[in-house]
């Protein structure tokens, strides 16, 4: 992978614990996780699950209660943020309103005592890489939200960090701009090759950006894996329902839960007969979304009667109406089983 900064370092946490309020809050509860050099690792989880705390502890902005943080194989506990060779971009990437884009970008280099000519050169390089080379003389108020966000990234980039730590950097952008910015961010990271740890609660963002996704809940790591693995083979019902929109259907049966994704619940005639598990679906509602039909109803015959959602692509032409019951099916190989009590996978 091309890496103009010439550098990338693995990031690792070992059995990391972070408590607040004298132990009353355990924000990070024994997390062990490693991102490889140049990897894009996404920390995903609901609000309050400890993502930001984990990132801030890696950055050195918080001291761990227990465990270790390693950057490039070296334990960095006790090292101040400046000495960690990381660059962090937050959700609220404050730019200096009265300084130009260039002055904003070079600010960290000025603080390090770098000479003016080298600073200007580095600013130009970072700005070109982010496609804002023509905006160096502007002030932040003369920029769009997406451009401001790129200035913040350029400011992180000029220090040529070993690791980028990004905390919901796209959350201030509207939905359309966010999709474009997400694509740009991914291409940019592939170009520079810097190890990136990215925090989000948005699973679409996580699936689109991450080489791997670490799913967190209540301070604990539930699963880490490639987007497709976390989606296809969730480790527990938390991951199964947190990832995927609509989420995985879960039907109780004999002390277990049978799980299947909405797109795998289809009219029986389009499911291969050799591997067909039948479901009676009493349909009560239909939605049309992005060309797909979302069919809401109560499933029976596969476990206890349970409300489920089926997602039918436009290629499935079977007429479906609310108020009627249909023969649906799932391919047996698409079923996932979970323990009803613990929520863990059970085969
Ligand atoms: P969000 O997506 O809402 O930003 P998060 O997953 O990033 O959430 P954290 O900000 O890491 O979550 O917070 C994890 C837990 O730790 C929460 O219960 C939070 O209330 C608590 N917490 C965070 N910072 C502090 C603090 N300084 N003092 C006490 N509790 C804190």
C-alpha cells in the first residue's frame, strides 16, 4: 500500500480497563484488541458503550485504570499524547475562525518549531492530497462543511502520524455529504496507508469504511471481524440485531433463537427446494424502500409465532398484499442459532 508518510504502526490494547467516579462507572471493561499496520479498524457500538473512552485512552488523553496500550509494539502507558505519534480528529473539529486554511493546517507544525518554508510545503502537500489545494487562503467561514472537515484532516495529516484516531468526524455533515465524505475518507486512507482507528455508532459507516469492525457494548468487546463476517456470522444476538438494517430476525424455538436476515426470508418458490425451511408469513404491512419491498408480518412454523421482516429485491415479482398469509422460506444454510438465555451463538 502506498504510504507517502512512510509510516504506519500497529495499535494494540491489552485487557484495557477504564473506570470513572472511583470505579462506579466502568466505561471500558477488559478490552483486548489489535489493529495491524495500515489497517482501518472501526469501533462500533451504541451510545455510551465506551468507544470514545477507548479512543481517548489510546490517544493518551485518559489514563487507563488497568491494562496496556501499545503503539508500534511499544507500551505507551504514561507517555503524553504528543509523544505517541498519533493524530486525532474529533466530531467537533474546531478550526481557528480568524486564521486561513493554511494557517489552520500548519498550526501543529508551528507549535513544534518547524521552519516557515517547510511548513508551507507540508501544508500544500496535505491540502493537495485532500483536494483542498485551491482553498489555502480562505477562512473557515468561507468553506462548506465537507471542506472544513478536510481541513481538519489535513491538519491531522501534516504531522505525519503513525496512527489516525478519528471520533465520528462525519457526524456534523448532512446525510448526502456524509456519503461522499465517507468515500473520500476511505480512498484517502488507502492512499496514505496510515493505521486508522475510527469511532462511530453508525453501522453503515462502519460497514463501508472498516477493514475490520470491533463491536462494543457496555464497555466490552462483543466481536471483531471483517464487515461481511460480522454481518453473516454474528457472535451473539447483540451483534445480530445491532448490525443490519432492518436487523436480523430472531424467532424463539426450544430454548434457542433461530436467526435469519430479512433478505433471506423470501417467497418459497424462489428458494431452492433442496435447502428450504418453510415459514408461514401472515403479512400486515408493506414498505417500498430503494427498490426493495419490506414485508412486515408474523412468522409461524419455524418457531414460536414472532414478528419478522422480509426484504424482497425488485427481481422477486411475487404479488404480496397486507392481510394475507403466504408460504415463505429461508435457505437452511442461512439460519443462525443462538442460546435464548445468554444470546451467544449455539450450533
Ligand atoms: P457516544 O456514542 O454517546 O459518544 P461512547 O460509546 O463514545 O458514547 P463513552 O463516551 O466512551 O461512550 O462513555 C462510556 C461510559 O462512560 C458512559 O456510560 C459515560 O457516561 C461514561 N463516562 C464517559 N466519560 C466520563 C467521565 N469523564 N466521568 C464519568 N463517566 C464518564
